[in-house]
C-alpha cells in the first residue's frame, strides 16, 4: 500500500512539473534586467520554463542576471546570424 502511494505521488509530481512548463519570451528591445516581469511575456521564467530570445536587435544587448540562483530548463536564442551579441551579465 505504501509503495503504491509513493508511486502515485511521484507520478503526480512529475505531471505537475511538466504541466507547469511554459515558453517565456524576452520582449525588451534593449538592455534589461532578467527578473523584471515587464521584460518577459508571461513573467520571468522559472525552473521548468524555456527562456526565448527571438527579437531583432540592432546593437549588442546586455541582460543583467540579477537573481543569484536562476534556473531554467532551456535557453533558446534565435537570430544567431545577426552581427550583434546578447551578453548575459551576472
């Protein structure tokens, strides 16, 4: 009985972590602070989220990583052929 309960709890926790994952898109056109909700669609990415940087930039851009232990599942960078860089500082 206890083993079945442990298995059920494990499956439920796995479901929650998958169900809560989201794509969070950086929407700032210039420099910005990672933890500022206004820089993201849907808020700052969390542990199970994907952080997406896909907006066109016309110069180097600095993203200040101001959270000490920010973890995400994926980092997706688009516009890789552009001559400009995204610099993650922190």
